[in-house]
C-alpha cells in the first residue's frame, strides 16, 4: 500500500557511519510513494556518494551551499519550503549541537533553520558521545522545541563497543514517518482544554499553601494536542515553565480561580484533560496583612475547595473528560472510584512513590483506566511519550 503518496520528505544525511542505512530509508520512502529530496553534509559524502541517493530518489542531491552561483542563497529556502517533513538520519553529535544552537554554517544546517516543517531526528553515534551531558542537553533543547527524537538502538557499534547509539533500522524509521503522517493534524477542528500544575492557596499577602506539581505533564499534553492540530487552551497554576507557543495560555493561582476560568471555557470545548494538582483545601480566613510571629502555635483553619472535575462531570454534555489520579497506595481502586464519582471517560493513574513517577521529573509510570474497566499499564516513559498515549486514547474516543 502506498501511504506516503503526495508527501514531500527532505532527508538530511550527516557524517556518520550509519549514513549507508539511510539509502534504504530513502528507498523505502520512495516505494511508499513519497517524493524524497536529500541534503548531505560534506562529511556524509565520505560515507555514501550523493550519486547513490540521486539514483534512489530520482532527485538532485544537495551538498554545497555555494556550489552554483546562479542558485546562490536560494537552495536552502526552496528545500525548506519543499518539505512536509524533515528527517535527519543519522544525526551526529556535531549536527545536534549546531541545530540546538541555531548554527547555520553549511547547506543542511541553514536549511534546517529555515524549515518550519515538523522534524524527526535520528541520532546515531558512539555511546559515550550520546551519553555526554552536552549531547543530552542538546537533545533536550531540541525536544522541547517540538522536534521528535528517535531513540537510538542498542547493539554493536562501528567503533567496536556495544551499547546505545545505533541508528534504528530503516524499517523502524519509515514506520515512524508513516505514523507521523497518519496522526498529523488528526485533532484539527477539536478544541481541548488542559489544566496543569498545582494551585496556590494564599495564607496572607506573602505566604501560600502549594504542592509539588511542576505542570510538566499538562504542558506536554497541551503541546502534543497542538501538534496534532487541536485548538488548545492551557490553564496553568503555579508553574515555572515557559508558556508553549500558539495556544491560549491562562495563568491562575487558586483552585477557585482555576474553576472560574475552566467553567468559562467548558461549553465550547470537546475535551478537558485535568492534569492540574488542585488543592483540596484553602485557608478559610486569608489574612489581609502579613501574619506576625507571636504565639508558639499557629492554627490555620482550612475549608474544602470546589472539586472542579466533579463539577465538570455533573455538567457534562458532549465533552470527553479525562482526569488524573495521583496516589500513594491502592492505585487502581482509588482511581476507579474517581473515574466513577467524577463521571470521566478515562483516568490516568500514577503511583507517585514509584521511582521516575513523582513530581518534578521528566518521566512518569502510569496506567489508563477506561470506563469499560479496561486497564492499560505503561512502563516508565517520558512525559511527552505518555502525553501521546493519552491523546491516542482520546482520539479513539473521538472516533467512536
Ligand atoms: N481535581 C479537581 N478539583 C479538586 C481536586 C481534584 O478538579 N479540588 C481533579 C484533579 O485535577 C484530577 C482528579 O480530580 O484530575 C483527581 O485528583 P486527585 O487529587 O488525585 O483526587 P481527589 O479527588 O482530590 O481525591 P484525594 O485527594 O482524596 O485523593
């Protein structure tokens, strides 16, 4: 089946031994119906001849920035505009460092800087180079900018050692590309409200009660939903994260304020993903002045906050409602109870005491529990990968 018909894919090949495998990637993409163009760095041409890619893709292969005076300064823009998707394979440590820092010193890096199309990078290098903090930092920066980074495979490396750093097999890379086009913009026309972070409940003008939620999970969900074409409203509590681009971002403090902003949007949205850690209680009498130190003991009286998600559940019309359950014990039992009580479509449950699943980290270990009782357990994964799993569950419900 040709499922990449009409898609323009730009492959950037950098100078790693795995460059030879990319010939097969280009060939497979071509067979799937894509129009493929290749840009190579000069180092890449030491491993594979441009002529090979030219024969496979039936397109000219680009290497030099200043090769042809007549086309000077034009190639990188036209190549950038050509691409529906950019694949960099293999992506060397040097290339990743340049891309993370916006360096444009050859045709490929200049093209990447000019290309607005979605990008997939497939790093491949020696294990130590991959694990070097500089490379890890660069990968993190690129990922945060929305670039999909394919996990390097483990195995025997060209340098003789065995470890992580191999380019994924061509078949796997092509599967990712097919998946990308299948899911691309699948949420267009949908409006999704995401809440993130902990609420902040004032005690007096300088103090508050808060919690350890960083907001990372909700931000990843908002970004992924946006990438899939949804119109996204992100309502965030006490977070230290930069607002993602191209979505409506609303900053709130208390649970009551979050409730107000959520309810104001509720009627117009197709789904709500409530990942915020809403405080269950607030201070009854907020002191208008800074509380002075006096007695040995200070008692604060707390009153219950509204349960926003429960209220959404009771007002629900056609909206899909997704909740989170952060537990320290009896995970599935408590999560199921919340699913029922809050009238949710599914709930994402995580035991915050498990390593890698707590607050503030970039990973999570979670289970999705559906209304029909089905449970999906996920292993330790990045919050951005978990965001994709949550959204693919939501997409399924939209499709039903
Ligand atoms: N939630 C909410 N409003 C609240 C408390 C929680 O909307 N006042 C939402 C959370 O955003 C989450 C879900 O309800 O999606 C479950 O939150 P959680 O804190 O795990 O559970 P609670 O209902 O607060 O119950 P408990 O604290 O007793 O576990």
